[in-house]
C-alpha cells in the first residue's frame, strides 16, 4: 500500500475515532433509554406544577358557593372555567378567588348568539334584546343563574 | 421580542382567508432560502469540475481548479445559514451527536461531512499535493508553514507519486459525482418529504433541486472565471466559455422541463390542494415565480444562449452576454429556492388561506445577514485563490 | 533481521490494525443508517407497554359551543404566551354559506368566545371544531426531528424535550395540523402534551377541565371502562386528514367534510 493511502486512511480513522469518542461523551446519559430521545425528558415533562386544581379543591374553602352552584343550571360549568386559577390559591382560604367581572362580555362568551351553538343545551340570547346594557349579574347570580335578584 | 410580536401583528393583519393560528409566524425565512441556494452552488460547481475530469471535456480545463475551489469556499459556508437560523445555535452539535435516523435533516449532517471531508478536500488535496511540496520549498512565511502541514509529511515528487495522485484523484472524482448528487438531492428531499405541505411534497423535488443546483453552480463558475481572468488580466479562453454556456443551456432545458413536468402533473391531477396552489401561483408568488424565476431566470437565458448555438456574434458581445446570463440565472435560481421555501409556507396547511412574508433587515434572519453569507464565500474564495492559485500549478492531471 | 525488516513489520502491523479499527468504526458510523432502511418498532424490555395507559381524546363537535375556555385554560396551565400566535389548542368556527362557500375563522384561537360573522340568512350550516395536537401514532414531527427532541412517550403522548430541542422548526413544517409553534420565550418547539404533568398525576388535561359542555373526553384507550372508550363505541368517529396516514389518537364525532 503506498504511503499516501496509508496516511490518509490513518487520518480518516483518527478522525472517525475522535468523532465517535466525542459522540459517546456528549450523548446525554438517559438517551435511548426508551427510544431515540432523552429518557429523563419524560420526568421533566411530568415535573411541572398544575395550575388547575379542580372543583373539589375550590370547595374546601368555598363550600357555600359550590353547593349553591350544584343546585342550579351552572352545575356543569366548573369553578375554574370562570375563575382562572392562581398557583397558590390552594393554601389559604383568606385569599379570594381570582376576580371575574360578570359583565355582558363575560357571559356572552357562552351565551352570546351564534348559529353554531343553537340546540346544544346552552341557551342563546340576543343580548341587546335581553335587558339591554345591564350587567348580567345585576339580576342573575353567576353561580346559580336562576337565583334572580329581583 | 416586542419587535417580533409587532411583526406578527402586522402579518396577522395581512392574512388572507383562514390559516391555523400557529402559522402566522413564518418559521423558515431567508436563511433557509440561502441554505439550499449555497449548497446548490457547491454541487453545481463540483459537477462542472467533474465534467472536465471524468467526462473528459478537455476544453473546460481552465475552470477545473477554479470550480473546485469555488465549491470548497461555498461549502464552508453552506451550513452556517442553517445554524444561524436555529433558535438554539449552540445546540447544533446535537445533530451529529444523536442524529435521528428517520430525519432528513439529521442525515444531511453526515452527507455534508462526507462531501466536505472525503470528496472535496481529498480531491483538491490530490490535485495539489505535488504542488504543495514544490511550493513549500519556494515560499516563505505563513504559506510555507501551511504547505508543509497540508502535505501531511509526504514529500515525494517523483513521477510515480504523481501517477498515484492522479489515479486516486480520479477515483475520488468518480465517487464525488454521486456524492454531489446525493448532497443536493438530499436538500431537495428535506422539502420533498414533507407530506404535510402540498407545495413541497413531490417526488420530483430532489431531482429538480439537483438540476437547478447544476444550473446555478455552472453559472457561478462561469462568472467567477470571467471575473478572475479580468482581474488577472489574462485572456479569457473563449472555447471554454462557449462550452460552459452550452452545458448551462442543456441543463437549464432539463431543469425547466422537470419543473414544468412537476407543475403540469399538479395541474392535471388537480388534487385537493390544487385550488389553493392555483391562487398561490397567480397571486402571492406571481412576481417571484413567473417573472423572476421563469422569465428572467429561465426563458431569457435559454433564448440568449440558444441563439448563440446557431449564430455566434463577436467575442465581445458573447462575453457580455454570458456575464449577463450568468447573473440572471443566479438570480433566477435564488428565486426558485425562494419560491419553494417561502412559497411553501405562505399557504396554510388548512388549504384555505395565506399568510404573508415580511422580511426584516437586521437580526439573524435579516437581509444583512443574508448578504454576509453570500459575500463571505467570495472572501474565502479569494483567500483560497491566493493560497493555492490553480494557474500557478506545475502539475496537471491527465 | 535488519532495521528495515522491523520497519516493514511494524508498518504491516499498523496497516492491519488500522484497517481493523477503521472497519469497525466505519461500521458503527454506518449503523445508524440501517434503521433508515427498515424502521424498527421501538420496543423496550424495561417497560411493558401493555401495562401503561394509552392516552387519547375524543372531541364531540356536537357539544362544542366555542366559548374558547379550553384555549384560554391551556395557555394559563402551560405558560403559553398570551399573544394570539401561539396555541396548543384552539377552536375554529366553520360556516357553510348557502352559496356553498366555506368560511373558517378563529380569531385569537377562539379565546373570548367565537362570534358568528356571517348574517343568519346566508348560513347553510355552522359548527365549531376544537383543534389540538392529534398525538399521531406515526407522527410526522417525530419522524422529522433531527436530534430526537420530540418523541412519542411510552404512553402514547407526543412530547418535546425542552432542554434538547435545537429550534430548527422542521417539526413545525412537518406537522399537517399546525399544532406546533415556536415558543418565543423558551425558543423551542412547543405543542400540546395532553397536559402530561396532569394526566400522570391522575388529573384531566386543563382544556377538559375547563370545558363547560364536556365536549372533550379524555382517557385511556386501553382501559375499556373509560368514558372515552364508550364515546368511541357509541359514536361514529373520524380523525383529521386520514389520507396522511398519521393514525391520530384524537377522535372527532360529527366531523364534517369541510374540516381540514
């Protein structure tokens, strides 16, 4: 074998060898544990803290509201659909739920008229015609909508 | 980030029809246009060099070394736009460390390395080895050290070693042709294999990329050859230039045929996605596709060189015409990449609307950066030409 | 035995050993490519997949009222930027007009409630379609990821490894459903994880939790007792873009052919 080929082959082998060594050392430990990915990444994804705590958690402090709600038609609408969760709301009953303003716009998210919503069990209103310009919660209790104030 | 959001709000106001909300952000910008463009120049320049060596087109000899060095200069830069567009450029090494075997992009890393290390560097090395030895004796300073190191300690200058160089160089060139095809075919595959995108997903994509790569590479070498001769104040070898132009002509025809075939196929099959593609081509891509790519980049060059095949005007006119053709072909191929990369992202995968592309000037994805990546290889080429001028070579292969 | 012989011998030895080493190294270099030829079923003795749940979701288009609560809840639960360009889930409103035209809209992903923009008298039919990552069994995004930063977890959820993603956006291009986006804060690809941190703790995903009409049903496809399996049994369900052969695990009831 001519010297030149040997030299080149040797350089090639050294190059590939070094490459493979680097590859071995830089590959994350848990890589390939379950498939072509970092196995520990599964845990990373599991580790995050949930924000939404569920109604049972809300009821620990606000049983009155919960009971009221479960008696009425908003039963199916969970607390956190309207009151978005705060991360620390599970610890202290003194801390109120995130404020929601019971404006027309707020109720309209679900009750504003939309052709695609008809006949789905959620009553639809042309809000202009339904006691125009008054906030919904002035009459309806958001937790028990048929508990009218007037 | 505020800047980014402002940009997106602007894009949001320009949305046509319906697009998925996540599609407002165009993820692949100018950098990904450059990446196939530059890789294409490499593959094309290399194939021009192989034409001379493997297919024995001896008139092309003056451009052989030039074409190889051009390919090398552009190959050094080829992956940089890709890396600079990454959101986490520092993690780019992962592509080589844990390549996903099913990913077109991951395997590209290896195709690139193979092409750079095994094909291009080796071919150039074999071509220059003997000269390096001779030059190392004559020159001083940096050049001397460079030549010394690059010979890898082999100092043979006899007839026999020259023969071996030649044989091995030939072997590598033969190996290089499929490699160059692979390199650029692969870039086409990166787009062609995306079944989610009807504008990209086409079996012809790799082949189209390949031929357009050859077109652009040949045009580039043609221009560089003219410019270098002009700077060196030597006479341009006219038969050589005519031959390059002739090959440009043939390959441009193939390229154009393939691309038309692809479109005709689309039009005739008129699949679900055709309605939206029709709107795309006649609307948002009107200028870049029809005017820049087809008329400027294909039809006009075809006409000009086509005429020269029958009627040859004076050298001066031909030179000017070739220079002009080279430039517009390069522009045309740039827009071909643009139409693929940007065009494919303009249409929504919901097939019912378009987003819009707003280029930026500054930043990693901007025009300035693009200009840097296009000019940098020219500097590298200048350096390479200074370091190892092909015209000062003592030896030439058979 | 002169020095020359030794020299030669040594060279021979080097040559053969170099060839051997080179051969093995070359082989190990080529090895990853083998998988290209014949994609192996990922099988791992450590985890018996049959014991794990296989998560899936049913979406009942007939129940969705387009209030956008799911999209909003998702953003809060998963720290997705509030700007209207980033959605792990969103709701689309389809309106088929009397003249046959289909109008699709999803302003701000449906957050804040969708409003009908077509006058009543022009409407032929109108319906709402919640969208999210379909958690494909043959996920194009996982196929495309160059580094293995997105993957299908053993329990069938397509996840992103945030510390490993290089941000090349190739997965975003590969996703036929537009379910992925580049998170501008973390600068990695982001997508629906079925709220992996919740479901592995026995909770429901945030969107399911927030839905006032139970239009989303989440559960284990292997457990034959779940609501999800009942939903699949009782309704004719369909997946999105079935022609792309992605084998989704999000099933729609009442899917109209206009939906893309």
